């Protein structure tokens, strides 16, 4: 009997197995069995994310219990971890509420105090709640912007930051010590009643107060600025609409996408990185003549922005919108005499160079981190302790940013408020957000940032992703798109090579390759940490926007030829 069949038989013959999972197992053919049992769902540095369903490679009550055993032991290792407790939040997805309860019961079985939100809340509010309630950690049940059939589980430290690799490794060690996820005994909610506390309005109001205080120019009139907003059926509906309305903005919701819906019935995709997710919002914007369109993803940590410009609605990339936010923050703080002399901005190794150029133009220091907002949160923590630098902004290219550090994760509510304030301010200057972006291109050079994501599911897909990265390492490209590679960075080996000279990269190890080209462009390759895909990032520089766009097509085709896709 194969290992996969052995695992399958263990599950299908378990007498008290969840009936819905048992029914699914009985319908599985050999291909489905392999996909469900070829590995245990991985608990990585971003927690777990994957398909819902039966099997060790799926998210279900048994794999969630197993993850919580590991996290509970981690919490018990923290000073007063049991007493300080853990806050648990969840979004609109299938099984999110159920997984939140399973998490609460497992943690409480260890004697850990648990705070559970009374209904769905966004990821950034979970991060905030950890800090507000002075907890030892937090759990967010979400699969972010993944398809409806997925869910996930991610964990936080006592600063509200997702666990960095050093600490996540301890959780993983504890998780891996669990030999049989089906044998985990879980108490009833009645049995752990004294350790579970439901939270809601008090935390909401504290969060909203901090959100509304991030305004840089609170005195601006807002009545003549209109923003269309969609939560994409997710958790940000109430926080965003409440905060913007209280601040006086004319906010027009896409009502068909406001109700929590695990199937995302009225949107083509809940992912702000994909253009179809904006279709309904743009239709409404044209109808009401909105100045800006904003959408948040299901767990409310990412924001996509569409700006009205010359009568058209233009989708901004995460790199573009963040560069405009930075220009606004830096220019306004400088004008008001509030820009710290030791100001610092954080972004990642796969983020466009434009934001860095904007920051340095105003004398703001820039530090790069690996992909993953936990690394930005960790930077904030370190400088909070030393006082060496003062944080003013952090962002990733994937539509996530944070303005004020009362949240240590991406915060869609902060971001959409900032987008509204930027749009409103520049409208009063006779400019759109696209005008501001074009001004930045004129000052710093034009950039075109794009991605190619290649999905490779299952065991065969996993092997192919490893093969692509291995081939790039063993036979590194000397030129891409007709331009020589002048330096290369391998974050797995922590080695940078330039002109035949090697130097050390002072960042945690990560499976990322980055190539710098002689024209100022760069290309990076990185397997996703949360989805079965490999991503290629392109930051292409040109004298004009048109030149950068034309070069991008050439670079993309050549890179795909190099990797054989």
C-alpha cells in the first residue's frame, strides 16, 4: 500500500470523521487522493493557505487543530502567554467562523485566554486588537484574495506583526511534533466558557479613532470629492464606510458587493491585482461621476485604486499608488515642518524603484525587506525600541501599505483613507492622481511594473517550480531583452554578484533571484509562499512611459523563453 493510500485509508475509516469530509473522501478517484494526501499542508512563515476539503493537504478542522497545537505551545512559551491570551478574527470565507471556534477551543484547552470577534473583521483590525488588548498573539482566519474554495490561517506575535521566520520556525517544530491530526481531543465551547471572551464594538471604536487620526490635512473640505467603494463581499465594508462617512467624505458603495459572501457572487474576482475585480465599481463611478474608485480584498488588508483622468478611469498598480501616497506624505509633512530628520520608509526587494526615488528626494531613508509584510512590521518594532529612525510609511507592490504603526500589517482602511485624502487634496490643486504620477515620472524617470504568475498545482507543479529556480541558478542569464545583466542577487544563498565580485546580502534567506540590467531595469523570480505558483516581477525603466511599456513586452517574452514557459 502506498503512503498516499495509507493516509487515505486512515481518514476514510475513522469512525467519527466529520460527515461532510467523509462524503468527499468516498467520491475521490486516484488523482484526487494524490492531490489531497501527497503532503501535509505546509505551515510556513505566512501560516497556512490552501484548498478547503478532506485530506492532509487541505484546510479542514483537523489540520486547523494541528496548527493550533503548535501555536498554543508557542504562546505558552511567551512570558505570561496564557494570561495575556490570543485574539482571533476571521473573514467572510467558507469555514472561517468554524475555524475560529476550533482555534479558540484548542488554545483554551491549554489554559490560554482567548478573545474572539463576534463577527467578521479585517486582518488589520486583528493586528490592532493584539496591541489594544495587550495579547501575546493573534490568529486571523483568511485566505486573503484567493479563490472561494480556499481558506487560510495566519498568526501574530505580541506586537501585532505576523511571525518572522525565526519565531514561525518554533511553531512549525511544534506542529510537526503532532503525529496524528485526527487524534486531537477538543473540548466543547461550554467546557472552556470561562476562558473565551467575545469582543467587538469597543475594539472597533478604538481602531476607528486611530484610523481617522492619520489625516495629514484634516481641514480640507470633502463634500465635493466623491469616492466609489467596494469591499468585494469581504470584511472591510463597515470599517471603511464608517470611517470615511464620519470624516465627511461622499462615499458611494457598490451595494451588490457589500454583503459578506463566501462565494463572491457579484464580482468576477476578489483580487485587486486583477482588472476584472473593478468592473462593477467602475460602472458605478461612471454613473455618479466619482473622482476615485477604491476596492479592498476580502480580508481588508489590500486596496486597489482607480483614478478619474481626462474623463477615463485609470487603474493604478500598487507601485504607482504607493509612489503617489509617498509624494503626498513627504511633501505635506515637509511643508508643515513635521517631516522627521530621521524618517524612514520600508518597501520590499520586488517593489518598484520609483517609491525609493520619491522618498530620497525628500531626504527620507529607505530600507528594503523580503516580500511579506511581517518583515516591515519587524523593522518597525526594532526602531520603536532603539529610536534610531522614525517610521512614516511602508508598502509592498501587491497593493498593501501601512501609514501609522498602530497596525503592524497591511491596512486597507488606512490605505483607502489616504487615497481619498490624496485625491481630494490634488483635486483642489487642479490635478488627478494620474497627473501626480506623471509628474513623478518626469522628475525621476518612467517605470513600468508588471508580473507574470505561472500556476503549477500539485506534486508535479511543485517539482516544476523547483526545477525552474534550479535551472536559473545553474545557468544564470547573461542578458535579458537585449540588455546585459550587470549584477544578480540570490537571496537563498545570500550572495550578490556584480562584475565577478561576490558580496553578502544582509537579509534572511529566501528563495528569490533578482537580476539587474544595464538600462536600470530589474527582473525577479520568486515562488509564492501562499499559492502554488511562481511569480516573475518586472520593473522596466524607460525615458518615457511608452518606451518603458514597449520594453516590458520584450523583457517578458525573453524571460519566459529563458525559463521555458
